[in-house]
C-alpha cells in the first residue's frame, strides 16, 4: 500500500518591512538633594493633591465611556481649583482622563486575548483525542488532558464575561498606587517587605506632584518652574498650604537646585524660548531619594523608508534578539555579509533597574558597532509574542520542553528593547527597520550558517548569526535564500557585488573591473611560467592545442631508427 503523504504546510504571507517611528518626546531626570524642611513640604503637597486626584478619578470612572464633551471636565476642574489652583486642577483632570483611557485599552486587549485562547481551546476540543480533525487540528493526547482543558475554558469564559460587563458599563477597575503593590500587603513575606516598608512604598506611589507645561509662560511651566540660570526650583502651593510659602505669590522655593546634565542643551533651548515643559517630582523609598523629571514633546520627524535607505547605498546591521545575547552581522547594500559576525551578551537578571541598565549597555555597544562599520541603520524583528502569550500552552508546546520554551519567550524583552533602541539610535543618527519575523531563524540557519563560517575565522557562527543576516536581507528587500552561483567574499574584492546576487548595473568609467577568473587574459605586468600552468575553467582552443599538450624531446634520427627496427 502506498504511503499516504501529509499535506504540505502553507507559508503565511510576509509583511513588508517598515521604518520604526522616531521618539515622540524626551524625558530627562535629575536628583533633588532636599533638606528635611523641603521634604516635609513636598510630602504635604503630594498627599493633598493625590487625595483630590483620586477623588476626581473615581468620579471619572462613574461617568463611564462617553464622548469627550460629556466627561464634564470643566465642572470637575472648577471643583478642584477651589482646593488647589487652576493649573494643578488641569493636571489632575488630565491625569484622570489618561488613566481611564489606558484602563479601557487594557480591557480591550484582555478581551481579545481571552477570545483567542477560548477559540484555540475550543477547536482542539472539537477534535477526537489523539487524532486530528478534518481541518488538520490536533486533538488532546488523552481524556484527562481534555477534561482539564474543558475546565480551563470554563474559567476563561467566566473571566471573559466579567471583562465584557466592565466594557459595557465603561467602568474599569483602577488601583491608585498599583494593583501588584496592593496585593503585596497580603504576602509581605514573599515580597521580602515589612509592613513599614510596604507603607512607605504605598504612600510614595500615591503622591501627585505633576505639573503640565504651557507655552508662553516663563520657562515653559508656571506651576513648577526651574530657572535655567541658577537651577532653582519653585512650585505653586495649593490653597490650603499657602501659609508655608517662602516666595512671592504663594510659591515655595526649594533649597536645592536642578542641573539636568543629560541632554541639557535641548532642555535649555525649550525653557529659554518659553516652550512647554512638563515636570514630575517623585520619591524612591528604597533609596530615600527625590527626583525631578522633565519631559516634552519632540518635533515630528519622518525617517527614511527602507527603499530610500537602499537607494542611498548604506550598510545595514542585522540584529537577532535572543534571551541571553544579541547576534548581529553587517551587510552591504546588496545583502552580502561583511566581516565577522558579532555577539553581545545580554544578562537580564536581577532588579528592574539592573536589567534596564544592562539592556541599555548592550544597545550602546550595538550602536557603537554600527557606527564603527559605517552602517546607516539597524534591522530588527517586529516581535511581540502577544498571541503566543495569550494562548499559552496551546501554541507554545506542553510538558517540560514547552515550559522551558515559554519561560525563554517570557524572558525576551521585545517591547522594551524596541523602545530603547529606537530612542537611542535616533539620537545617534541611525534608522531602525522592523521586518516580519517569519522563518528568519529557520531559513537563515539553512542558507547562511555554512557560508558565514567559511568567511569567519575567529567566530563560531551559530544560527542566530545567520538569522541576523536573514533579517538584514529582508530589510533591504532581498530574499533570504542565496541564489545559485553566488561567490563568497574575496580578500581584495569585499566591496564588490557577488556574482549572480542581483541585476547587473552599469559601471561608471574609470571604476574597477569585475572579478576575473583564472582563464581570463591578464594585461601585462605579471610574470608567470605559461598560461597552461594555471587552472583554467574554460581554456580556449589555443590552450588545448599548445599549453596543455605534453611536449616530448626530439631525438632526431635515433628516434627514426628505433621506429624502423
């Protein structure tokens, strides 16, 4: 009986590469070395404003999902102005609206994820155990696993019903201070916190010391003002705390200063031109430090498209993001790898600040390599794992192997890496191109691991380096597969286009000639024995008749006598 062949899996359509948008704003930070009196005043102001802001947020949630003109913001702002000031009230109502809209977007994302998980589980439940259904969906291994999946789907449907009810009512659940920190109160031992430490963090998270900027006012912000000359910081006190003022017009001037050494030039350009700058004062209880953050909206900049980048003929650095390292490779405009593959370690363990610092250090190293090799930009994968994280074990494996794979995926900082990279690369004049991640590791490992290893003498090439080549070629508009007959790099002809790589292009007068084969005549100047001593792929008739003919000595008459005898 002939063996039944399985249906070949169809490849999905690939998305076109695109340029990652440049940062829409900037944010810098400086430390405030406060005196005890200043710290006491800031706590009083933050607690007073935080209490009124939380009350306004609760009122905004009660209003529900309505149009912008029905949010009654003017009415709520007038009520808050009586207990603070007009500008503080505007910042509080704006923060309430932003937090409400963010919570609604989170509900929409949660609903979409629950629906995907339920749809995937229901398809597998419809298939018989240990077999496949007519549309190729594989059923669960046994009846026990099937029962557990039925219970899980019931739990997901219950959660989906609650989310649908919140969306219909337009009332999301919001915890001022953070839901994770609120739950840590019931698990202090697991969080390695005492009740006093937890209380400090909780109170610090609920302080409200945010002042929105306003163009045209002195130094871009009237509520919290930083003098660009001497760095003095002053803020407007709320109405109940005006008796604490030590400066005219109900203001309080701090005894410390703010310098903003990082990107100070950009900040000075804005405050001296009286353009809007937002300030946030925060407190870190674990370190016992106060910080002042300045942020503003950046001017809109349109980055070059991948086609424009390819037209200019610049190099590109293909980067493959992994859980423990970054694998990169430099490519020229024709998609040919140049030099040795690059590996940057990435150890994302420890506290959040430590992980963020190591990620920024790795990106800084990546940018330095790109500038060293004269690259115009970098190519990364457009990864998110949103659908995979939602469906979980249904699409990412099960058992010990699937658990290890899911843990690896959870440790890859895809969104954080992309946001950090686009901001840091933009300030270094580099462009970031995102490509479809489909089949880059598989096809790159199949078609580029061996050629890269033949080209590299100091680096052990892995499939991750080959994936970096595939990512870069896709960003440049080339196919990942190598065409037949493509030659490798030559020591003296690295910059030249590989044979059969792309369509032929006219060569300008005076430029270097194309690579020569061994059988091509060389125009003088070089000493060699004869042309037949060198290997020729396609020798001409003259070579076949003369140079490759075995020459025997001429013995004259002796040879004739021997033949006659």
